[in-house]
């Protein structure tokens, strides 16, 4: 939000992240066609490690880690589940559908998070969550299944 006519630095960071993600998604389709989804995903993961590892080292030097079975399970889930499997699924979707169509399914992310919180953490599932899930799924299905008429495409151009 603007404060005294100036953008908040956090807003600039978010705008930059959105621009980078858009560029990544648009370039991804061509890169995946040339090199394959799995090798590109592994390369992205390998390139991300040197950028994230210093933060882990910093945290380790400032906080005594408590390695329990739960902590190790969470670390494995975040690093493999979110860090590799989810990225691989996204990249496969971009290759198969293209960035525009795949982006519609990015809206499913909160649904996955809510499902995980119910299944793993035992969080309650109430009417607001069910209504929200139905709206998200309905919106994604509409975006995927409803295509504009050819005359509508010409008018939009």
C-alpha cells in the first residue's frame, strides 16, 4: 500500500516476485519441451539450495535446534514434498497446459493447505471451509472448461 505517495518496500518485493514467477512460467513451457520437466526441476532445486542454505545456517547459529521425530518429518515434508514434488507437479502442468491454463490451478493451493491441516493436524472442517473449497474448485473448473467464443477473442484483442 502507498504511504505518503510512496510504495511500501514489501509491495515492491511482491511485485518483483510476481514478475519473476510470470517470466518463469512463460519461459518454462519452451524450456520443458527442450529439456524435460524432471531435469529442469532438479536443476531449479539444485540452484535454490545455495540461496536458501545460508538462512538455515544463520538460524542454526542463533537457535538451538530441537531434532525430534516430528521435526525431521516436517523438514522432509517441506524439502521433498513442497520443495520438489509440488514444483515437479507445477512444472508438469505448465508443460502440459501452458502457463495461462496452469495458473488457474494455482488457486488450488489454499485448498491443499486446508486439506493438509484437516488430515495431518486434525483442524476442524466447517461450513466456511467447505463453501470456500467449492468456490475454488468451481472457479478452477470454469477456467479450465469454459473457453471464450472465437468472436469474444477477436473483441478482446
